[in-house]
């Protein structure tokens, strides 16, 4: 039996409903997809509930499930995964926060939750914080710059807890919040205290920083505080190679997804021009996938496209159609360069119907192309409507088992 | 409500993919199946994942699941089940091995892993071993003859472990291996030591046996050692009668399957001429099923046919087609003799696509004939392609519940 390499493409928020502005069709129905249609000749098709029927999945929990890691057992919040994806180095028990550079007045009232969003001095401010703070109450503190106004903040030490509340008031005009323990443990009380002390130290450092003086001089809001939210303890995840035997490479520009991939031990690549938005450089992503396929190091390549979800959240049906057509273009380019002797799954991590502008718990269409002589599902197109006629009716946790089976890489359970 | 008797027919490795030599049809599609087609008029049809989507099932784990015993909870390896099927008497905690009569030189290097395969004196050699060894280090040792060169070896005593390695080097020309403990437990260390002492004793007995002297004189390789593999602890399984109320009789010629049936308390029958191969006596099997149906002792009759899997592993599509046609013939014969007032399920325990020659994780078609006035699925034939159009989409663990329901034997869950 020939062992095939595997390509998994996840278009974030792919699933949709009938869209009025598209003549009651879904973006997948409207999009021109010649390469995907070609794959249908040797594909199984159907619907996937990333977590379970009706459950509205986040991108993190869904990707974990699709990669075969049960989120009900391992998920501990977004913070640690996003910090990982931002470049943080985490060890078991670390507490990670998502943070915003923000602007407060001298009474600690929030004036701008994003300090103008565009912060050219982010790198310098993060370096200054790391140099001047370093440690609070015996706990190591590390700051990592993310996109725009975003930062990740990591506490490393013993007996820390993620059962503490945000300092982010989530509203302009309100005072920054005290972090309070959310259970009665000593570790939660201690961690909340550390976070409150840390917030004061951050204000001391940032409000006196030369970079913020420059910002004020230029008429920009000073990035004089970091609002913290989503405390999350880092729990080591099972490693993809250990539970599947697959050596995986991931191509993504989205910190949260990169974090999930890193957490299961995949090598992660963000090619130049890949933005995680609708303006992403599709060719750069396709080229990186092709490069990974030609590298003997990888037998499983994962490609994440965020543009579909971004368009959905903005309610832009036409943009979503275009993003899907670009994914079809990518698939064509990969096939032309890598050939058809690979197993391909194309699906979404959840539905984000453009008319809802939010994630929904609708099932997501899934396509599984197999070069071997399988019985194809013979549907006329790949979309939400036709997928109901296919033979696949799966959950996210089934995906890796299906990919291992159809690439002839599964190990037999029993004799 | 009339309670029907139940017939469950499992064709081993039944599921398949499109086969080029069959004009891109599956063996089930090509096979002429007049009796099965007749059943379709009052049948539900669909697909079954024996364990779960994409999971490549063994015959043992799959049969356990189909009989309603969760393998994830109860499966402890093939050895104990196969020993049971070979005729071994096992109690909880016993350690069973699969063994080969083999030929070693005086330095214990393996010359023939099967001692020529054809061993006419197998029965006598096993008797000699049982008489002369009996016990090692306070642990009872029992040998059971299986087919050809195969034996089952059982250790009975307290605090034994199956976490030990094989003595079988799995290769000719290599020295027989020391069994080593696979964990740090005292029981594993002790069991490995017993197995190594046992191996020496086996050699002492067999190398001086008159039967082997005769073999050497006839120019045959002496069966002077037993290579042991697949240590497995016997765990009592739930009994079919206790969890379903069904009194079951099984017709099979395959040791592993017979073992599963015995382990759940079924009476097991191997009619003369039933071989577990493609040369099996189908009439003898049909006759035994008919006999069991006419016996008031049984309300659940299980028929296992190995020929489909044997043909698949050999890559012989035409043989598989013939085996399926023989199963159709068996069904006709049973219906003619028993009548149509029975519930019948016909399915496979896993797919073994003839072009792959190995088990795969593809779903298996399932047919459920019900004499009551159910709404039939109205598919045109019973095969992998048509089964996708049916209403059943089940896993192995659903089977007994479905059979109990449609035979009007289920007990209500709740009020």
C-alpha cells in the first residue's frame, strides 16, 4: 500500500447559510471553483460538526478537535495558545494573557482601549517593559508583541492560577479593573495580586517612556497601560507525531491557530505577505505549502486561510466568495506542482454566516479527496446544499482518523 | 408483539472499494445476490463504522463492538481470545500466548519459524508437553493445539503480567529472544522469567521427543521449540445473555472469532468442512445455522464467514465475488428452511479492499431485514454505493440495540 502525503486546508468560518444579496445562495455555492470540482471526481463529501451538532465552536477548540486533541479535556482558554502563536515560549503551568496597549488618564480611566490601534513603537515598548520589569513578587514576567495594539503577557512561576478576572474593563470611560480571584484557592488570590501589582508597574514604565512622550508630542494617544484579559494556564498538548506518526508543517498567519499548531508540535510557517486577512498573499501561502510538500521532513501539511472568516465577520458576502475562489486557485497551484497523489481535505473550522457576522453551530461542508479507487460521492458541486447528499457525517475528532485511513497510514486497532 | 429470533451474518472484511479488474465496481456490486435482493423489500440499509469513522478495526475489536462489548474498555490483545477459540479454558488473570511450533539449531537460532508448517504429530507433541511440564515456578502451564503449526500456551497463577516481550524473533536465522518485562512491575519481571525458563523446558522436552526423532528420520524439520508472541491477559467479558437476554449460538471456523463468541458466553460450533478459508463448506455452515434455529435453546444465531477476508488479503476479487454469492446461497437455504419470520442482519466486521489487501477504516455496508411492516429503505441493491442512500448510519456498538429493537426483544430505557 502506498502511503500518501496529506494536505489539510481549513478555511476559517467557511460554512454559511443562504445569503439574500447572493440570491439566496451561500458563498460556496456562488464561488467559481474549477479545481475543487475536479477533485470531486474522487472525493467523499459531507458535513462536519467540529465539536458536536449545534455547538458553536471557536477557532481554537475546533482546530484542536480537527487535529485529534479533545478540547473538552485539554482546552484551557485562548490566552496561552495565542501567546504561543505570537512567539512566546511557554512551559506547563505558565499563565498567559491577551493584552492591549491602551491609553488611560491619571485616574486610570480608559480613554482609548487600543491607544490608537497603530503603534509603531510596539517593539520598543515591549523591550522596555521586559528590561525594566522582568519579575514581580518572584514570578517571571515576559511581554511579547503581537499585531497592531496587541501584546501577550506571560507569568512563569510555581502555583499560579488562571482563575482570576480581567483588568480590561472592556469599555471606554471606565476605570481599569482590579483583577480578583475567581475561586478560593491561595494560588488564585496570589496571582490576582501579582497581576494588580504588575499593572501598576506597567503604568510606571510606560507613562515615563520616551516613546510615549514622542507619541504625545505627535498628537497620538500614549500607549501607557496594558489591559489584560483571558488569563489561561498553559497545558502541554499531546504531540501530533506521537499520536499519529505524522510529521506536520503548518502555514498560517493567525496567532491563535499558529499557537494550536505549535502546541501539538508542528513546525509553523508564516510566509511574507500572509496577513490573516482578506488582503493576504495567496501565492505566498501556496508556494510555502508546495515547498513543504517537496521537503521530505513533512508528510502532513496544514494550510489555514483566515480571509473567509474575516469577510464573514464584516458581513461581506462578495469578499467571502472571492476568498473561496482564491482558495480554489491555491488548490490548483498546489496540484500542478505537487501532483494528485496526495490525500486532501478541505473544510472549515466552523460556520460564520455572513448575515449573522458571528460564528454559528451549523455543520460545515467537508471534502475528502483520495487518489485511491474510492467510490466518489458523486455530488454536483461542493457546498452546504450538496454536502448534505454526501456520505460523510462526522465530527472534528474523526478527521485525523479519516486522513490516516485514506492515506494508508493508520495502524490497526486489534488483530 | 411477536418476538423474532435473530440471525447475524458477518462476512469478514466484506467492505471494499472500486476494483479496476471488476470494471470499477466492488465485489458486492458484481456479485449475484437474488436472496439478499429479495430481503431488501423489507430492510433498512446503510453504513456502519465498526469502531468509529476512519478507524481501522481488527476482527476481534470489531466483533466485540458488534456484540455490544466496548473494546476500548475490554480489549486486551488477540492472544487470550485466540486461545479461547482454540479450546483453552481461561480464568481471569491467565496469560495466553500465540505460539508456533518451530525449528531451532543447538544454539537456539531459528531455522524454520513453522517447522515445515505441516505437523502431523501436533496433538502428540502438545500432550507430551502438558504431561512433562505441567508447571513452572509454581505457575500452571497448558498447551493447546491449533491449526497447522500453531499452538496456544496459557499460564495460570497469581500476579502474572502480559507486559512482557515475545520470544519469537519474527525472522529466520536469528536467535530466539529472551522475554523481557515491558514495565517495572514485579509481576512483569516474574512473568518474563517464567517464560524464559519455560522456553528452555519446551526445548528439553521437544528435542528429545520420539516424534521429533521420527520427523528427522523422515527428513522433516523437528518441531523442537515453540516461539511465543502476543502475551495477553484474559479479562472476563460481559455475557451476552446478561446484557441482552439472548441465548446465542455461533457458527465459525476462525479461532479468534470463536474466542470472542466464547468469551461472551455463546455456544460455538464449527461444522465439519468449515475451514475459515475460501474452500469452506458453505452447506455445512448453513445446515448448522438451520439446526440452531430449530433448537429452542437459541434465539440468536451468529454466522461468521471468513472467506471474503481471505480472498481480499490475497487480492483475489473474483474469489471475493464468489464468496459473497455463496453467502447469498446460504441465506436462501436458511430462509427456505427457517422461514422469513426472523430478523436478519448482514454486514462485515471491517473493509478489506482487495486492491489494498489490508484492513481499512472505510465504513461497511449493513442490511437489516425485519419481518414487521417497517418502511424499507428502497435501495436498488445491497452494496457500498447503494448503502450510502440508506437510513442507517451506525457504529458497531449500535448493532445489538438495533437487533433487539426490531426483534421486539428490547427492554425500555425509562418509563
